[in-house]
C-alpha cells in the first residue's frame, strides 16, 4: 500500500461507516463486490455473504482503484454520509 492510500484509507473507512445500508450496498455494487456466495439454500435462493466479508472486500477493492477514481469515490461517499 503506497503512502497516499495509507493517508486516505482511514478517511474512506470512516466515511463508509456514516452511510445508510442501501448507500453502502451501492458502493459495494459500484466496486464489483458480490453480495452473495455461490451456495444455495434449501429453497434454491443464493446465500448472502457475512457483512464483515463484504466490508473487507469493499476496502480491498478501494485499494486497487486508481488515484482519480479513489478521490472521486471518497468525495461521493463523504457527501452521501452527511
């Protein structure tokens, strides 16, 4: 992780905490994080992933973004959390 990501990473994490659940799921969807596992339950419905796993995947995807996209996403997340 380079120093710019280390500086902005806590800021992004804190901004995520202020989001409503549906806003957080929108960020996860934007980043391409899958919300369901490959498993099916007894009614053949997909099994949702644990929230902790989704959060970790969102943070991991954020680290892989380019600088401009990270900056814009951070602005959007901060604005949505107000």
